[in-house]
């Protein structure tokens, strides 16, 4: 879990073994004596910007690491042992390789084209490890942006005139529908592609950010 605070530590919760003996998944999070560990990033990045990290039971170490490397952490997503989360203040995406030995971390800027405000929630579609989608927080508009496996960004929904932030991003199980809330007017919107393809399907005319501003996906409803 993340915490939207200047020193909000990233917390890894490990349930007690007895939590898995119950008949309900709810017991996994509610059984007593679980363990809380806190992410600590080592300041030892190499020439490629890759460093190491560890988990500590000392929350003060976790808070200090957050304050230095990822203040106001927000959206988080994990897939195939790769964990991504964002710092809204620093406008960066932090990537943890949980399977590496030792485990490693790196960061990259989320500022690109129309994506210039703080990254918020992030979401990956079910069964797709290529595209990562971002909500946006702040300014006179709030958009939805995407990033492919090459690190190229595009804007899929423009929220001109919708202030504060987009949130609650989700996809239907078949990836044909995308849902998002514009917090300022308390409405939830449904989007779909007019060509009938899923959001992780082949796309024609994707305009990736190149520093000149507008990017979108042609054929999105």
C-alpha cells in the first residue's frame, strides 16, 4: 500500500499463516499478527539508474526513504514480480524488480506531452503486461494517459475543463470498456473503442507524445 504524504512509507503486509486456513479471502486481511515491512531504497544507483532496495520492519527508515525518493506516493500495480508505483510530487514512476537478486529499483519521469501534472492511480489491464494507464491529478484539466513497454506515452482521454483529478480507473474483464471518475463533478464515465476492439488490441494511428502536446488513440469512443 502507498500513502499520500510527504513521508508516507510504502508498506508490504504479510498475513499470518493462519490467515490462509479460513474459508473466506476476507480472513487474509483481517487475521491478527500479520507483519508490516517498509520499503527502503538504497541510494546506490549505477550508470543506468538502477539501485537496490530492501524491506525493513523499522517504519522510520521507510518514512525517510519515502521523503527522499517518493514523497506523496499514489497509484500502485504489480504484475509478474514487477511492482510500479508513482510519486505525485516528484512526478516519477518507481519500478521495483521483486524477482532480481538482489532486488532492484529504478525511476523514470512521467512528464510527457499533455501529461504534465501529478500522476495518480495507475492501472494495468487483466492479462496485459504491456500497457500501464495513469490518472492525473491537478490543474484545470485531468486526463488519462498510457505508457507502452518502450516507455512511450500517449493521451487516451482529455479532460479539458474537468479540474482536480481523475480516479477510480478500471477496465472490464474483456478489456472492451474503460471506466473512470472525474472527481470534481462526481461522475463516472464509460469509454469504448468505436472499432469494437479491446483497449489492449491493435491500434491504428497512436500519437505518442513527442514534446509538442496532443496525443490520443484514434478510434476511441
